[in-house]
């Protein structure tokens, strides 16, 4: 996809390209009227429906502080695709923190507990993320946690969602298009297992394998149980 210079009615100016994936190209943009820095997500033609669904989901999730704020939906006339304008979050993906920055166990657990709270909140609003990976978790410069990239997300009750596969972080049933809350529990378990190994967290591997990373989604623990377990660990570190 070529570099976009202007969006609809010249309301946003492109600063630079941030990323290019299989579904969309991500740009850092600036609103000409307000000066606000934002992110523009421009889909490939065959994924327009996914972006339209993501727009609907992000509008629905406006009450959740841990989700990027929906700003606007624009139209890129030259390509004939919608453009999703989102809050820009200055920070680093958890993937980078996990592998290149050694942090105290208490700091890592605090980040993860914040993430669990975000996932719990979106579940209460009837949304399943379905693609929680370390790259889709941003830790801001003020240590606020944000869960991003909702193009694979679905409202609970959807018959089937897009098939997703990001290795060990993807629940087995999601690879077949299933939409269930416990799929996000699997993803959290896989991330927590990495964190426990890389940052020496006092977490039992058998607990992770037998309570979160269970192939049968009906046998996985609830987010509330996971939060209670981690909260006790966090308090014991002080």
C-alpha cells in the first residue's frame, strides 16, 4: 500500500508509517485542526469488513480506559477503504519489555494484573479479543497498560470469527474461528508463562498448565480466579 499523504478533506496529515501487517498499514498522523497526534489504521481491500467491525467494537468499548480511544472513521478515497483513527499511545510493547528489559517481579505482576482487569472489563461489555499477544499490549510511559489491535475481536454470541494463529498465544479453538471468553484466558496464560520464565515470577508451572493452558475451553479458570491468585502473589512480594 503506498504512503498516504492526506486523508479525507485534508483533516489528517501523515507523519510516518509505524507498521505494516497482513490486514492493515498503520500510520502516525496529526489532526490539522486540533494538532492531536493519533494513529490511522488503513486496511487492505479484502479486510475492510474486519476494520468496520473493529470500529464498531471500539465505539462500544469507549468506557474502557485500557483500550485505545476511538477518535474517528475517515474514508481514503484513492483506495476506497475506511480509515480508523485511534488514540496514539506512547510506550513500548510488552514483547520488548519481556525480552530486553529486566524488571522486578512486582512491576511485572502489576502490569499483568492491569491487563487482566482490562480483559475482564471488555468481557463484561460482551467482547472477546481473541488475539492477545505481547505485541498487542502497550505499556505507556506513565506505566498505563493498553490492549490494542481489535481486528480479530468479536462480540460474544457471534457464530464464528476470523481464524487467528499467533503460535502459542492463540487458543486452539480460535484457530477454528470459535468465539468464547475462555480463549482470552488461554492467551493470558501463555503470556504469563513467558513472564514467569523470563522474570523469575513465583508462579507454579503446573498451575498454568492445568488451570489456564487447558485445551478444553470449558475447563479453564475464570479471570476472577486468576486475578485473585495473582493478587495474593503480588501482596506476598511486599
